[in-house]
């Protein structure tokens, strides 16, 4: 256990955040602040842990206190298995590190009166409190906004939940797919006439988490300006609806609904309608047998004429079916068939390079493997930095995409071990003696 | 209304990539001056339009992304306009631009040329950032969803069907949220140092960290994911959980656990609809048994499929949620206007539109928080609506000089 903690120098040195988040959407907000030297204290329940310590999803251990974890419950380091003795857990998988690197970790039983008292003392010395429980959890501990504000009027309280802390849905449960579905994001993704394709991951846990991170820095800025804390009731479904304003206004003004034939338009373009604008099958398949695809679009006449030349069919640009964008949109099926035939036997990165060299929008449908192993741009921008983990060794992870010239972001080594910083937080920050800490441990408070 | 960005002056060079970041600044109280070409920025021409009639002052996509901004129409390609923009930046707090790298250097408007304003936070939000081998590649929103990995995870279980990118400028949104994250951090820093800085954000970088488990699955497990209709891509094929309802909607029936109380209610509900079948077998009262079946078997899923097919979407959602089951109903965006929950949370905000003689209800924005005050504060500007206000009022140009610039086509 560390008795003291030294964070790298950064914009947010001196900012302390009490972090009760778990799963995916919540941890992103404080994680984005770790890059700038905030002191983030991640609180885990006594006798249990954040389930991302072991697995992304599904977790084999949700909700079970003190369960014995062995490597049989997962394979490979993502699932926390593979330790030499097959029993001792890592408590610290790479995925946990992605979400919690640079944070401090403590254990605390907030349902014990002494634990709640410690939580309140920590709120008293923090700049922000962050959680993503369902709406009833914090109040059930006695931690209403009124109480939090009374303890520390300067503190920013960011609550991230599916539907928010007020209204008829406040007790409803949600994770990424729920929020995407309810908001309309899922419906606005797919081929016409087919079931919604939605998003093939929890877009609203990731983007939703980033929006939470934005709310947190906004709250800290406002508190620094005014000296007053604030209560940010962030409902992820409302965040998602805020990404769909155009459809809302189209309905309000024109009465047009998104449940209509032809919507969503697959990968074709609607506002504005331009053609070609689609994904096309290339030669080759990925490791699990799915075809490889490339996206190509022409937004200008010049781009289309270039595409005709690249395809070796310059006459196409004077063909009345394709001579103008309007004609191309009207004859999109025929045009897609022509472009598709040209691309079908070709290699995807060759198509992208040849089109791009001619000024045409083109992008390979890249998998994670493509991005990590082959994408020269991400490599150049150092988007998969290597971190050193004392138990697992070196591994790559996903970096931070904002490059500030004077106060650059930095990357920490790893996520914290389970209750690694109890001594620092309870001893140094709160001034508890060894005896007091021992007694709290015996009472299963920490 | 107070706002977190009160008192700031932001200059935004009109571009579809960055306009949501500018909107959130304006919604938070900043004065956002959007510089657009005399013919109007690209955001005015994309549609949809009021009554589907093309008009740069009646583009609904523009209305949404530009609430509360001011419009100054300048031809930045011409030296007199470049000079005006330099003078505006001398008094600005934030500059937001998305031009192809190198463009503004040629105009004498790159960071080095305007950094005599030491407090300026100069933010470039571009497709690939300011350097790297793909820096000059041409992209749009869908292209980013392809290259950034979202499409590879999204689409249909049928392996012959195309990957899909979601509609609604989502790649640009991802870029904007990080650009504004950087700006807000820089503002926080500036309060103590007084110094601005240069911020370089790449939409591709932002998108590439936004695919949840895809990268960790590859990095740590060597797994390639299967696309699956309406649900998470996964290293193993899973049963379909996007299920049709009796009234032609879909429910995302993904749930992480079925506790005893929720399960008992679910079975009661299935019996009420006459679809419980074998799930009344007492063995499913054991959580381990039913969860194992839910993950690997067919009995629980078949029962859920029958139940959802027997109910209307709204009933599925509200009853499941009341039992603690986190199923979601695939709603159309506009169907949320009728949901009492959001009405009670004051999510819809009236914005007056004299163009059509009435107010329109806009989404508030992502956060319910009076102290931050992020909400639309007024309609989007008409093209060049504030040109004179800014050139004469802020820069002190005589009216006759603005007339001459307008006659020469430099301003509008």
C-alpha cells in the first residue's frame, strides 16, 4: 500500500474526484481527467470489486461478494485468468486499466454508518463526486444532493444514469443498448426495410461516457469561476436524443417521421443526397469469414469524374443516367452496381489509396485488428500507447485523442490494484491512525 | 439564464464537422460568431429544409446545430477578409476551425500568426489532425465510421450483408465532444495561467477509441467480432435479441441478470399471455439454471421471444422495467416527444422561429443542470445576419467601408 501518492504535473493537479462509478459509461468521465493529473479516488465495495477488474462482458461475478475467482471462469488476460497458480486473481485486467488507469483505489462499505461517515468526510475534501448507479442508490445511502451540497458547497455532483433522477422513468434500468434504443439512435441505423442494425457495441456507454466527461470538466470550470458546486443530472437517453436534433426538427416542422419507407438509408446519404455514397464488397475476408468492405463517396462533380477515370470508365460521367448528382441519386442502384463490380475483385486498401490519391472520399471498413496493427495514421498519432503493468507486463491500450500544445495529456502506467490506496486516502488524507484503520477493517467498513 | 461559457467570445469558421461544439458553447452562454462564406456555409445547404424547399435560411440541420450563434459572412479566401478575421481573433477567447491542414497558414491565420493574443484557445478539429500519412485524405461522416471501426461491429447477423454506419453525423459528434473537452480544460487552465494554447483534435483518433470492446478483444484475446443484428458484435455468435413486438416495433431484450423477483414476475406475465410453456418448470427458479440457459440455451430465449411477440412495444418496455429488467424499446427519435418522462424533465425547449411564425420544440441538450445552463438560447442566424453588427460594432468599421466590402463581394 502506498502511503503517499505523486501524480504527474498537469492542469488538474489539486483537483480531487471521488469516483463511485462502475461498468463502462460512468468510469469514462473521470478517466478522461486522469490524463491531466486529477487525483481520482475510485471507491469499490468492501469484499467486492468493480466487475471490469475481471471481464468486459458478460461478467461471471456480478453482485457476488467474496466469491472465489479462478482462472476457469475466463480465458486469457481480458478475463483475468491465466495466473500462474490458477487461483490468485489479477484484480486488474487490461480492460479495467483502460477505464481506470491513473486512479487511486480504495474499498469502502457505504451501507455501514461508519463507512457513510468516511464517504461524507471524503466528499468534504473533494472537488467532485461522480457515480452511475440507478437513481435510488445514492439517496438510499442518505447522499441526496441537498446532503452533498451541505457537506461541501463547492462540490460538483455528476450523476450519470439511463433516464435521470426525476420523472416517471427515474427508477428504470439502462445500459448502452437501452439508451440507444429508447432515444432513436438504433432506429436511425440500418438497411431500408430491414430490422434496425442499431450500433454493434454500446455507443451510448462510450460516447455517453465521453459526454459525462465533458459535463464533469464543465462543472469543475463553473465551480472554479463561481465558488459554487453544482448538481449535474445527466440522463444518457437525453444525451442520445441530443445527437438526433435534425430528425426532431424535421418532425416538428415538416411532420416527417423516421418510421417511413427508405429510412434509414443503409450507408447511402440523405441530407444531402449524393451518389455514389455506399459500402462496396472487396476481395478477401476477415478471420471469421465476413467479407471485407470499403466505403466510397463522391460529394462533388469533380470527385465523380475522377472516380470514373480511376475505374477506367471515363464515359460514365457523361452518361445521362449519371451526368449530374441528381441523376446519380435517381439511378443509384445502377451506379452502385457499376462501382461495386469495379471494387469486388480489388484489395480494400488499394481501392482506398487509389481513390484518395484522386481526391475521392474512400475508407476501408477497418476492424480492430486493422486499426491496431495496420493503420499508419493511428500509429503516427500514438493512439495505442504501451503501458507497463507490473503483473501482466507491457500491453497497448487506447489513448486520449486531444493534443493540447502547452499542457499535453499523459498516460499512466496501469489501473490501481484492489484497495491499493486505502492507507494513503484514509491515513494521509483523512488522518486516521493505524489503530483506527485496523478497527475499521475489523468492522468490515474498509 | 447563467451558463458555464458566459462571457466568452468564440469565433467559429463554419464547417459541418465542428458546428456541434460551437453550438454547445453558444448553448452554454458564449457569444459564438460563425464566419461563413458569402454564399453560406456547407451546413446551410444539406437539408432537410422547411417544406423541402431549398433555402439557406431554412435548413433544419443548420437550425439544430447553430442555435444562438451569430453569422458573419466573409470570403476568407480574400486578403481584406483575412485581415478582418485576424482582428476578430485578437479579441476572441476561442477559435474553432476545421479547414484542411495548411489552409489557414496560407491566409496568415494559423496559430503562429494570431498567437499575439496570448489568451486565445485555438482549436483545430480535422479529419486526421495536423500530421500523419493520411492527413490530407478526404473524408465525411460515414467514411469515419468505416475507418474508425464502428461499421465493422455494426450490421446484420447475415454475413453477406454490408456493415452499417449509424445516421446523424455521429463521427463528427465524437470529434466535437473531444474538441470541447480540450477547450474546457484549456479554459480551466487559463483561469490561473492567463495563457491560451493550440488544440489539435483528429476525428479519426476520437472515433478509433470509441468501439468499446472491439480493440481490447483484439489486443488481449486476439478475437475478431461477428456483426449481429441490432446488438453487440461478439467473438461468439449469439442468439438474436432484437425481437419483434405485436405492433411492429422491436425490443432490445438484452439483460444481464434475472433476479428471483424479476423472474417470478416475468413468468407470471408469460402465463397471463399464455406463452410460458416449459418455463414454468421449477428448475428455472434456480438463478444459475435460468442464466445458463439464457446465455447458452434456447428455452428462456424462446419464452422471451413468445412473450414479446404477444405484447405491444410500450407494454414490454414499461412492464419489464417495472420488474427491474433493463429491456429497451426501439423508438423513433420523434416518438419521444410524447413521452411524459422527458416532458416532466423539461427536456423540450421552445425556440421562436419568425420564419415560420411559431416556436419549435428543441431538445434541451445532454445535461439537466441549471448551473451549466446548456440549452438553446435562440434560433440559428440567417446568412450574414450579424455581419454589420460585428464589423461596425466590434471592429469599428465605418458603414461606408462595409458597404464597399459588400459591393466587392468580400462580405455579405
